């Protein structure tokens, strides 16, 4: 991100971040809402050179409140897939490829038929046995509690996106009301469980689903922590067999909370470790995104937003510490608390 903050003022939505596996392997791609309407994109090559100049796109009249970005394998070079939700509760799907950097809207996403809100979460599920997998999308329900789950079959031919049928919406977790943001992953349990972290009324909750397609009820986790914004969730390659779950979420009183769930504890079973707080002096963040680099013990990287600005942190060093940079070059490389 340029030292002179050479990108538009950030809107109220969360940033979305993905690391590329196809073209420009290891690069970071980031999208976030534009305070003046629509969205913008910036990217960074893996050599830690400066972030690119911003590219603006999307409906200039849309107030985006939630985004979710992935890189799919639907083309040999990889396709960026972005789901957005605006303040009218309308979901929209954008795509672009490295050879065609212009984002274009896709009209394949159906109206879920249920009023939705907040921050959605999109993944490509790849453990299903299908080479192209399925898209799995979850979004908070605005009324009557719970969340909505949509699945898209990617077995049809690309690029005619209209051939990709989305499922009818499935509502789940209705015992939990007031969900405002979700984070979804496919874990390596079984043949790929879907795991969801949720924020409702300032607290964290968890649910999951195996191949029986039956979602469990939401259960509270890490109850001593007050949070805001959205949960950024991944399964890292730390851990001997089942990689740890890594979760970063804005703290209600300022800064960010980092939690790790040890999925290899043979005594107590999967256990959430005590939270590590960082970035408190920057104030309260509105949204956050999280990725991991390649290789065992690779760096965790976070982009968070507050007050129209983006902040980049990495979890690195021995012992590991959260480091701020390069939003402000004079602070680059300094551990933060």
C-alpha cells in the first residue's frame, strides 16, 4: 500500500484478500469498498514490492457493506471471484482473470428469497471429488435469525457462467439471532467439513457441517472477548496433521484479536488458545482479512481497515510477533502490541 495512501478512501465494508496460486503465484490481491461508491482493487507481487495503483470498479451508486474474494481454478490462469452485498441487501458477483484485468459483473447469483445483511463469505470447496469443485456461499439472515447457505455446481463449462446453477438457499442456525458477519472455510476433516465463525451481538460463535449436509447449531466460543467487524478465518498448515484454525477479528475496544485453534491436541481435543491482541493504538477497526503464505510455518498476513485507511500486518520472526507495514514505511518491521 503506497506510503502516501495512494488509494481512494475506504468505505464501510470489510477488505477481502486472497493469495494467488496460478498466475503470479504468491501475489496478494485485495478488494475493498470505495467510500465514494463501488469498489477498488490493489495487488502486490510476492517480492514485497509496493502495492499497485488502485483499479476502481462496480456500481458507483452502490454502498458496499460486505465482500468476499477468492481465486478459483475455473481457468488455467486462475479466476478472481468476488461476492459483494450492498446496503439494500442485494448480492452481486464479479469476476476477472489476470489476462483480462477488467472486473465484470455476472448475473448468475440468484435472489436468496430471504432478506440478508452484513458480511458474506465465499469459498471454493475442492474436496468433493469434482475437479472444479463447488462454490459455497454463506451470508447472515437479516430477520428471524441464522444464516443462508448457497452452493454452486462448477462442473459445467467455463466461461458461460449462466450454466452454473446455484442451489436453492438453505437456512441454518436460526436459534442464533443478530448475526452480522461470517467467515467460512473448508477444513481437512473427513472429506472436507464446512466450518463457520460468526459474529452476533459482539460475540463469537461457531458451527460446522459434514457431508450429511446438516448444519450444527451455533455454539459460543471465546466468550470472554468482545468483538466487532467480521471474523477472518483460515486453516493454516501449522500443526502436524490437521492444520490449526487461525482467526483474526477486530476488538471492540480497539486493535485486533488473533486466535489459533490447536487441532492436534491429543489430550483435550481441538482447543482455542489464548488470544493475542495487537494494533490497539490504531483504534477500532471495522473489518479485516487474513491469508497465509506458502510452506510450513509460513507468515500470516492481515489487512484491516479503519477511518478510511488500510493497515497491513504480518505474523513473523522468532519468536513470532505481529509487525505493521508497509502502510507507514517509518514503522515497517517494528513489532506491534
